C-alpha cells in the first residue's frame, strides 16, 4: 500500500507538470486555464480514489474504512501519573464509526457511541453507568479486568454488546432480584502491569465480590523488546509524552478520501487515539525472532492480584485466552510467535488457578475458532462476546451463586 500511494503521488505530479506545460502554450485566458486545471486535477484525484479503493479491496478482500480524525476537544484518552493512559471521567467517549477489524466485514459492525462514567471506565449499555460508591448492601458486584477484549463494545443491528454486558444480562434473566452488577474495567492497550496498578489504586476500592481476569497478548511485545526491564519501562511509556502531539491534530485537515486517509494515518500518529494509542504508549520495537523474556513478570502481576483477593475474601475467576489464526494470518511468523506467547501465558494462568484453587474457564478451547466468533485474531464479534459471557456465567453460577 505505501508503494501504491507513492506511485500515485508521482503520477499526479507528472501529469500535472505535463498538462500545465501544455496549458501554458495555449492562448486561453488565465481564468479559463485555471478552471481547466482545476477540473483536470479533480478528475485525477477522483480516478485515483476509485483506483485505490478497487486495488485495496482486491488485495485486502474488504472495503477501505475511512477513519475520522478525533478533534482535540473530543479526546477522551488522557495521561495518568501511574498508568500509561486512562479515560477522562464523565466524558463523551468514542463516536459511532465502522469497526476497522478484518473479519465479518459483511455484517457491518460498528463501534457505538459511548460515554465514560464517574470512575473513568465505560460500563453499562452506553458506557456511562456510574460505579456506586460505597457499594450498596444488596448488590453482588462482579468486576471484569482486562484490556480491549474486555473493554470492547460492538454494535450490530442496533444492539450493543460487550462481554461484561452480556454476562450481566444472563444473571438478570436468571433472577432480577439478585441485583448482580457486572462492571467493565477493561482498557484497550493495557498490559498486566497496568491491570495490576489499576486494581490496587481503584478497583479494590469498589468492593468487588468476584474478579474475572481475562488477559494475555498485550504483554508479548514487552517480552520481545530488547533490554528487558521488570517494570516494562523498556517498552511502555506514559501518554503524557505524546499528548501534546495529539493536541496539534487540529491543524491537520480531515478530508473524506481513502487515499488521503491512509496517508494521514501512516504519517500523522496523532490522527485518532482510538487507532494509535498503542503506539503512543509504547517505545522501542519488539524483535519477534527473539526468545520470550518476562513471562515470570506476567505471572508476578497476575499473582499479586490473586494474593490480594485471596486475603480479602474476593473470589477470582481466571481464564485461558482465545486466539484465532484465521486463514490470512495462519502462516505469519509474527502471529505464530504471538500464538506461542499466548499458549505460554495460558499455562501460567492455569498454574495459578491450580495453585490457589481458583475457578478456571478454558476459553481458549471452549470458544470455537471460527470467523463467526471473532473480528480479528483476539477480539470477539457479538456472537463471541455472548459465548465467553455464557462460559463465565456457567462457572460463576455453579461455584459462587
């Protein structure tokens, strides 16, 4: 794609040079020449746009989705002194937009309009449901910890889904009088380090009765980045370092053309935090040919949460992490390396569940590895969200309720 864009720019400049030289030798008026040049350039741009969209669909097997710029005043990601990034509290979150995932394009899934709540998370049907503090006496509180696979919301046929939302629906259908709240404390891009810090500083204070930890994958780049540090400082950084750059995006025009959009996304890393936050809170590059270095840190971080919960009489549900090697990536060396890392993380999670006699849900094997259940290798479709919710529901209903 970068080569195609470069070729189009060269072609555009060359044809303009030739056509401008041709016009300069004619006897037409300056006004008429300007009009002709404008029409010529417009036709070139529209032709290039159609050609790019055609080639993109031919290569990628899906239509190009234009990613809109988020204005600085609409930004809902902010720096935090102890976490790489968080959501702004009581704020308008993401706006409705088509999902950018590679699978299930025919279903036209969307990211729904979401708000953030009083604690800076997205919970409930539109994200804005506040976390009541202190916890009401009659409330059974289940808190879901994780990254984007927990925090993700997808809208399909005017119905909004996330796995915590689907899990709460199941408990409500069983017995609405039980007043079971399932709270989504997932945040896209977090590693086990941020999940641990967030648990210590915030989630523990919410007085959870049950904690669900569904997490893997995001620590893998840290294992593979050179000069490993046990606090991930070799691979992660605070959003504050890039926050000022995102403020500058007001000077970048937002043109609804695919050829401009893909160029803007590749050049301007401050285009849309929904897309580029991962880059903004990361530093240095992983070496996917290297050995894993740091799985013991992943174990340490998850185990700290487990130990604190155990001492505080908070029940914990651990889970293996699902990973779908669909056809386009099943032979990719990077994705195979990621699969190997996830399998190692799943073994650690299983060991911790056995060591502390915790409930364990083997979602890696329970969720069918089929396109209907995923939108990419790790993120779930609404059907996948309902499936993982049922798996957790069965385990919790059997052991805790």
